[in-house]
């Protein structure tokens, strides 16, 4: 279904249901339609005949290994093989290089050779490339890598289980089901926003630690002044709002606001 694009998905959804009794999307495989004559039409992963739960080697498999593609079939017979040309955004390699300390992985259902080529182009090592995965395998791998400190980004229905397994998940806007399952979704194209998100998260954690340390020290000093009998109403009236003002100032200093 993802191969159809957003407009294609809307077109399939708009087809009259009274003439098409069976329309189904199988995550990781494709879309299947049973017409009124009982013929099974499928558009999806190469080698998938529309009925099996896995894809067998198909006519386009050798091409699919290096270039994305799908097959249109009727009753298991290949009608047409489609090829697609893909290119990464220019800033992708630079963005991922900034996130290298977070140990990024690629989890994909595509062929190993194709995924490896993409990983090499953006500087991700071979041991962090995982290809040919179905939805269950993606979820299991997320749990194995680090379920407590993981962020999973996806754009297809076959990423749904991995969203559940990850500590946090983000989806491309306009994916319907994924948006409701994700912790957040993003409207922009590309991954250039990720370094900024991690920078803000780090600044937030630093601000919390700073304010907590100040509050603890401030209250200990205030208790000491009270125990020494030096506190009076006027001093208390000054110190109470002063602590709030200093706390806000510390937060503003620790988390700078970047205006566009």
C-alpha cells in the first residue's frame, strides 16, 4: 500500500465496496483485492501472490535486491513489475553523523543488498543494518537492542509493532494509523529536525538538574536562617518571590529559545 503513495491509498479507499467485496492490506506484503469474478489481484512485494503470508522468490527479485519495486499479479500470475528510483535527501548523511553517538540502526523489510547500500551512503556500519524483516522481527529487534532507551521512526503499517516495542516512536504525518500509535509525528520532510530534538531534550534535563540543585540549596539556607532566628516577615516576603524569579531565570538560561 505504501508503494501507491498517499494519493494511491486514497484512490483505493474510495473504490465502491459493493463492486469489490474484499480489499485487504497485509503489512510488509502489499494490498489484495478480490473482484466480483473471484479473481485475486495483488500489488505488493515481489514474489507475493496475494494469498500467502510470505513472499516467494518473484520475477523481479533480482532487480528488487538493488532497486525498490513491486509486482501486480492476478491469481498469482505476474502482470507487471514496477521499478522505482529512490534517492536520499542531501542532508541525511550529515544529520545521521550528528547522531552517531546515539548508535542509530536501520530496520527494514527490503533486501539486504539494497539496505546495505543506503547504510553505506549515510555512514552507518554493517553491524547496525537489519534487512528483510517482517513486522514481528522489527519489534523483537527493538526489544533486543534497547527497549528502555529507544526511538523508532517509521512510515508504514509494518512499523506498528515496532512502535509498541520502542520507548518512544515518531511517524510521518498523513499515515493515519501510525499517527494514533506514535508518541509524536513530524510534518517536515527528512530527518534534519532530530539533532534539534535531542539538543532540546539534553537542555531540558540539564535545566531540571540545575533548578533542583538550586531549590535544594536555597531551602537548606532558608531553613538555617529560620533555625538561627534571623527570619522576619519582610525577609520572607522578599525571599519567596526571589526564589521563583531565580528559578525561571535559570531555566531560561539553560534552555535558550531559538526564534525563526
